[in-house]
C-alpha cells in the first residue's frame, strides 16, 4: 500500500532526500513490511512509541543511538536496510522467516476482520496468538 509509505507533504527538505530522510523512510518501510505497529517496534527496540511516531513524521531528527536500537531490532526480526542502493534510495532485504511471519499476520488479520489485532510479538516476529499458545504449553 503506497499510502502507508507516504511522507507528510513538505516534510522532505529538498527534491533529493538526505541520508537521514532515506533512513527514516527505510525504517518505516521495514516496520510495515514486517506488519508491525509503532508499538511493536517500540517494544522490540526499547525506543518509546512516541519517539518512533515523531521520527516517522520527521518531527524530530534521529539520534545515532535511537537509530542503532531500531536497526538492531529490525535485524533481529530479519530485515536488513541498505541506504543508497540504488543510488539516492534504499533497499530492504527480508529473510524468508520475516516474509513468512508478515504473510501469517496479514492472513490472520484478514480472517479476523476488524475483530482482532494484527500486531505481532516483536521479540519472536510472530503474531500475539503464537506467543500465547507457546506460553500455555
């Protein structure tokens, strides 16, 4: 869904995005590729949900420590971000497990309709139900 990746109008500083802007866009794209909410990313990275929301809307500039925590959480979940590949852009690489988890969350959210949540357990890259089932066994 392209709308989910859109950037607020007037938020980019120039026609050619800076590396900082590309990194923020890549983080948001990676989060969405996993099917994670901002809350999921906050839980996995240890960065507050408010900070992630402000970062994704370009309300704040990212600190190196914040980006390192977020990027680490995304890597554990199976996503690698490469900035300037292609030139002036970014690339995401997802492990097969990350793709399968995302597909499972999408399928699960479709079958539940508006009744359930499609949020995942960011520590396992699994839907919440999978974590609860493991706890009960």
